[in-house]
C-alpha cells in the first residue's frame, strides 16, 4: 500500500502557542483518513498544513516535515500555488463564490489559463458529475451558486476542487452545516472519490468517521494520540483517552 | 437651595430636545429658504441656456452643468483607480510595519487638509508648473488629490467586508493572490465601491475653493478637458458675489441641493441593499 | 498516478505569476500615493512660500499687522485673528449644540425622531458650502444689519454659518463615542439610583471624553479650512475685528481672493500663508486622530 503523505515530527505554533506537538503520521493513497478529537485539539491546523493554507495566518511557525510523494512541502523551492492545485480543500461552511454555478466550477481551470469555452464546459460537466450534482443543476448552470441548498452548495465546492484535478482532497468538517440527508449524499460521494483521490477528512461525528474512513487518527491537545485502521480504533482502542472519547465518556 | 436630581433631569431632557430640534431646524430653514426663493426661477430655459456673463446674471446654467459633468467624469477617472489600488494595499497587502504606518498617516493627513491648500498646490503644480493653465484638467487633478482619502477609506471598508471564506476558497484552488483579488474580492466588493464612487461624486459637486483657483471660471461651454470652465457650485458663487441675480443663485442652489439629496438617497439605498445582500449570502 | 513532487517544484513562468509579482509591487506604489501627494503639497507650498519667510522674516510675517499689496507689506496677524475669532465663535455655538444633539440621538429621542434627524444631519454634510454662504448672505446678514450693527457682514454672521457647517462633524463623532461606552457603565450608574441624566453627565460623557475632544478638534480643522462661505459673509476687510459685529478676513479667504492675481513677493506671501495653514492643520488633525485612537485602546 502506497504512502501518499508522510508527516515527520511536525510542530506548529500560533505565535507563542504550540498547536501541534511532534506529529508523526503516514497517510495512504486512495484511502479515506479521518481525523477526530475534541474541538481545539488541532485537527483543522493539521489539515491546513497539508496544502499550506497555514501560510495565510501571520505570525506562525512550522517545525518538522510534511512529505507528499517524498517531497517536503515546506522546502523553499516548493511553489504553493502548484501545491494547492494538487491538494484541494473543502471547508466547513459551504463557500461558493457569488458567481454562477458554471463559473464556480470553471474558476480553478480559468485561473490556470484554460479559457476555451468548450474545454471549460467539458471540465464543468465532468466535475459536477463526479460530485454527484450534475443531474440536479444541469438545467441551471447560469444561476448563482448561492441559490443552491446547503448540501448542494457543498457538493458544488467539491466539484470546484475536482475541476483543478487534484490528487489529494482535504475536507474540514464538510457536513457539519448540513442536514442528515445531504450528509449521507456527501459520504457516498467520498466513497466514490477515494477510487481516484486520497481523501482526508476532519470530523466531529464519530459515526461518520466509522462509516466512511479506512484509517482514523485521534488527536488531543495538539498530539496524535492514536492512529490506526478505523476498525481497530473503534473496536479495540489502545489508549484510554481514545477509548473514553469514542465511547462518549470524555470530559 | 438645592435642585433635586429629578428636576435637573427634566431640565436636561428639555435641553436635549431643544438641541435636537434646533439642529433639525437648521436644515429645514436652509433648504426651505433656498427652495422657497429659488424654485420659481427654474425653468426649461434656465436649464438649457448658457450664462451670458453679464452683471445681472443673464442666462441659465447649461455650461456650468456640463462643466460639472466633465469634472466629475475626469476626477473619477483619475482618483478611483488610485483609490481602489490604495485600498487593496491596505486591506490585502498591508502588514504592520513602517510603510503601512506611513500610508495611513498619508491618508489621514490628506483628509484634513483644507480645500484651498489643495488649490494652492494645484495652482502651483498643474496650472503653472505643468502648464495645464486654468482648465477642467487642472481642476480634476487637484480635486482627485482631495478626494483620494474618502475613496480609499470607503473602498477599504468595502473590501474588508468581503468574507474571508472567498479568499480561502480561491487560494485553495491554486489561484494567485492577484487573481484572487481581481476575480473574487473586487467583484464581491463592487457594491461598496460604487457607494464610494457616489459619495465622491457628492464631494466633487459640493467642492468650490480648490476649483476657484484651478478651473478658471469661464462661463463658456467647455469643449474639452483643456477648457477653462466652472462648476455649478462655482457658478453659484460667481452669481452671488459678482452679479445682482440673487434669484438665479438661489435657483442654482436648488439644483445643487436636489443633486445632493439624490446622491444621499442612492447611497443609503445601496448600502442597505448591500448589507442585506452580504447577510443573505452567508446563509 | 503521477507524483506530486515533480509538479510542485517548478513555479514555471506562466503569465499569471508574472502579473502577481508585478502587481505586488505596483500595489505598494498605489498605497504610497497619498503620502506622495502629501509630500508634494508640502514641497510645493514650502518652496513657493520660502522666499517670503526669507525676505519678511517668519516672525514679522506672522505677527505683522499690515497686509497691503500696494506697499509690499505682508503681515498675517489680522487674518490669524479673524480665523481664530470665527472658529471660536463657531465652536461656542456648535459644541454645546452638537453634544446635546448627540445625547438626544443616543438617549433621549424616540425612534421616530432619530430616523428623521440622522439623515438630516447627513444631508447637512453634503450641502455645498456656497449654499451655506448664500443663505447666510441673504438671510443672516440682513438680520444683523437691521439690528443696527453696521453692514451685517461680520464675525458673528461667519461664526453662525460656520457653526452649522461643523455641526455634523461634532454630532456624528460624539454620537459614535457615546455609543461606544460599555453598557455596564450605564447599568452600574442606574443601579446606584442615579437619574438617567446623572448617568449621562457623570458616567457616559466622561467616558466618551476623548471622542468628544476629537470631534471638537476635527470640527475646528474643518472650520479653519472653510473658505468660500466665509468670504461670502465676513466682509473681508483686513482689520483686527473689535467686536462680533465687525467685519474681518480669514487666512483661507485671503488665499482664494488674491491667489489668481498675485505675482512676485505677493505670490510668495500667499504660499507662506498656505504653509502656516498647512502646518497648523497637520498638527491639529494629528492631535485629533491621536485622541480618537486613544479612545479605541
Ligand atoms: N488563527 C489562529 N490563531 C491563533 N490560534 C489559533 C488559530 N487557529 C486555531 N488556533 C488555536 O489552535 C488550537 C487548535 O485549533 P484548531 O486546529 O482549529 O482545532 P480543531 O479544528 O481541532 O477544533 C486551538 O487551541 C486554537 O485556539
Ligand atoms: Mg476545526
């Protein structure tokens, strides 16, 4: 089984406050890896390091390495713009641009220099199909992305990421703002996506982690306390704190 | 004898009411006076003939109206790109360092400088040194300097109001910073920027002192940006000070107030809609 | 699947990256533009004004009592006094009125009155200064004249016109700083049995003090800078006014009235007047903004 991302002794600081403490983790290709843990434990921080969205926060510091396909992404020679093309991100709140559905999906390719209308149409259709949204919106591609329901908006955001042809997709609590039916749709979609992509999802919802993920990491206070195959974590957790959290006896 | 707190309270409340009503009365008196005495002189002819330049203020306000339009267009053309650029710097690029402090100092100081000092500067630089003479161009350049702080401040607020999630989404898709600004941030800030522009139009229409010494004041119909010309406000001043046509000065005042009322109304309406829109968008 | 490592290493020289780099620097230039203009203004008026300081002497220029172009005598004290009188007169009227109006808006007025007065005050800001001057000239000046105090063109007329013009500045900044006073202060005072007015007078207004001072300072800046409306109602005689009914002339008025026809030392003296105004306003406004900043801390 191929390792896609290797995290080595990773520390991260917001100013003086340490948010991640020597994280070591191997993330496997074409699998879904879930990150769970109580709020504030550093899940989002870890996820955003993987495509260097962390650069956008001023006054922060990274120590250690994140290797993708063996390449340390914090090296000077790495270009963040290219990196983010390859490592896409879906956010907690669906955040479509105030543009049409078509333009939302076409945004990435356009920014990369594709302006040919036909090529764009093709990318938009494929991406929306992969995101299981095509049938619902194919008649209204010129409507604003804001007019869709929350679940549709989130799938639009996924389609938008797929359109730039990434290899890794990071999802930060992608269902926390959605109703149960929309949540199920996105979960089904993730199972599909892992055939082509490496998916990492942060979730608050233990059942969701158990349902969709192949591997699960449990974090606490900036540390990766336990990391294993999902079935093991949920059935035979080794760490007491992890067991407490999973069985809901935490805090 | 000591007055009880209740009595003091009642007196103070009365004073506050009086102050509020007096402030309102000022506006009503000014507008009322101008309208009552000026509206009678407004006619189609007044709007469509040029001032004749006589001591009795013969003629209408067509050329000052056209001069105002020229000035508004040219000033916006110069000041808006500069102002939006500076606002982009302050909202997207600024870090807390000496350069940003310098930029802020520049904006704040420029905002307080009296119009006539801009006039001195414009006269020395544009009219004389650069040889643009008394012209719409000299007036516009001077006025652009004067309006810059207003544009920068309002545009900065408009840009800062764009939700951070748009930025994240765009960067997350591999867009560069400039692409994010041009394709996501500015389009989302457009209503705020339009508000800034309309506010600036108001400023341009009301301004007199710096134009008095840079635009020349000719009552002829302007033919290009090099023309010596006057705005409505300047025209009012000339009528009041150099002619006996008090009624026409008042009529010009009516037109000016109407323009300002419309501008106020439109900015209010736009910014209300804008607030509603950004709230609705976060649903 | 292809490796990421290859593609993330070369930034490539796509056009969009060139743009990004170019605009990063260009935007800094745009940012600096206000400062550059400020420097240019300073440069130009200092350069043109300097010969006057040199020939006349800074102190003689500022304290000189005579401004007589035909005699090449340039002293701006009468104008400094004129500007000062009008400004003080205007503030004497607009500060109390403005503060009470602000309290009226935040604490006293029913919602309906508020929704009338706020837009009314916004509208006052937008009305061109020549309209104020015109109304002052046609309405106020005759009233003063009929009361038997000279021509009517006077410090008093100018002060009243100016008071109305700076009123919005004072009301809006004061109102903002009153609103910014934490509610806990108000509740604390009321729970001790104070009347609402005692609360405002002893707690709210002192807490809003720096904002109110800032509003006065910024209003003062506006008052000193006003030009055309002053010319229209003050008479413009170069004398030291001896009463509020006496005509006078302001610094700004001199600039507007004489600039277009000036040459030689006269020209330099006008720019030197500009220098005095520029420096004074810069100090005043810096002080005002410091007060506003202090409030936010
Ligand atoms: N922008 C930031 N600046 C400073 N501290 C932050 C920032 N974002 C998160 N943190 C801190 O880092 C820690 C981890 O936060 P986060 O990664 O958001 O946790 P999670 O996603 O697991 O809830 C928290 O203590 C949080 O307060
Ligand atoms: Mg989080």
